[in-house]
C-alpha cells in the first residue's frame, strides 16, 4: 500500500492483488457484483481484478412445516473485491451504479488484513465443503408449541431451551400434573 497517497484515487504503482471491502446498496450485492464484472470485461481490465465475492452461509429453516435450505449473506451491504488498486480499477469500481465506497480511512481504500481474509474466505471454503447447513430454529424459550410427531404427539408445551447446533429443542410438557422436559427435534414441533 502506498503510504503517501492522499484521499481519493490511489496512486499508480500497486501491482499486487489485494482484498478490499466495498460498501454497496443492500439487497443488490449480486447485481452490483455482476455489473462490476461486466464493466471489467468491457473495459479490458481483467488483469487488475481477481475474484469478487459476496460472503454467504447456508441456513436450514422450517416454514409452514417444510424444511428448506437458504443462503444468507454474512455481511449484508458489503462485497469483497480482489484487485490491484490503481486509477483505472478504482474509477471503474467507484463509477459502478450501487457502489457506495471502499472501506478505509479519510477516503483512502485500506486492504483487508491477512487474518480477516482467512476468516472470511475460511467461512466461504467451509460453506462449500460442508454439506450439512446450519439450522435456523424459529422458536425461542417461552414460546407455546404443539408436538406434531413422536411419543408426545398432540401434547402442548412451552419451549425451555433451543440448541441450534444439534437442531434439538427442549419442551416442558405437563404429564400427570407435573412439568416434564421432552427433548425433541425442531421439526417435531409447531407454533400454537
């Protein structure tokens, strides 16, 4: 990074691909990434750009009794760009519709630190390697639920604890006048 560069466009001379974070319009990350890639190809600046990613994770959620896997953005409103920062690449990115600014100080883009890159890209790699998505359980302690499957089918109770890591929910049900905990899978219950 050139330490004597002032605010605004960076100075020429950088020739190393570094990761930068762009603030972009929320919920338009994919179209903005596609626009940047299209402009890079049109302007013939591929040599200055590497990957452009939107860090995401897979989440399993149950809605209406159906389980489905969705992708959730880790950092809504931000995309990561691997690029050589010079006047041409800087102006191309900054002039793309929907791009706010690079993250940095005093208008000067600051590349990500190595540990930040590893953490974020590590999450991306882990996402691709792991076939089991994270489970999103839409129940919280204190919620009233009805058990729809298993030994306590049609019993009603109150959610005691939620373990998203294992996909299990502890529900307090009343049996013979006593509150008894029942360990259930998240898909075995529904909101009352």
